[in-house]
C-alpha cells in the first residue's frame, strides 16, 4: 500500500509539472489523474474510521471538501486552482495517509 500511495503522489507531482509546461496537455490528462485520485481517496476514506479508533483525528468532511475543491477548479478551468488544490490539499492528504499506513500497517 505504501508503494501505491507514493505512486499516486508521484503521479500528482508529474501532473503538476505537466500543467506548468503545457496546460492543454494537462487538461487532456486530467480524467486519468482524477480517476487515480478518486480511487486512492476512496481507500483512504474507507479507513478513516479505523484510524480514528486508534486515536487519530481525521475529519472525513475535510477530505471530501478537497475533492469538491478540485472538481470546482476543473469546472472553472482554472489551472492555478487545479494545481494548488492538488499540491496543497490532496497531495498532503496522501502524505498523511502514507504516514498512517506506515504507522499502523495496511
């Protein structure tokens, strides 16, 4: 699981680079990026209850808001908001998820 989470983080980093270099190419790749993010977020959301039982304090609504922010940025076709949401919200959630998997196991 750690490898898969890291792979998703790397995909986000690569996508951000693509958006900075070629917005048109970035927009074309957006559906596959969203699919990857969505799958990983669902896995994370499904484990939040478990992590919270172990003493963590992860708020599901924050994760859902991050996805909503990404979808709003996509609807607005705002490359800066897309990149910022990916880098400073969604990617950070995956970093937290990775730390939790490392701490508690899969």
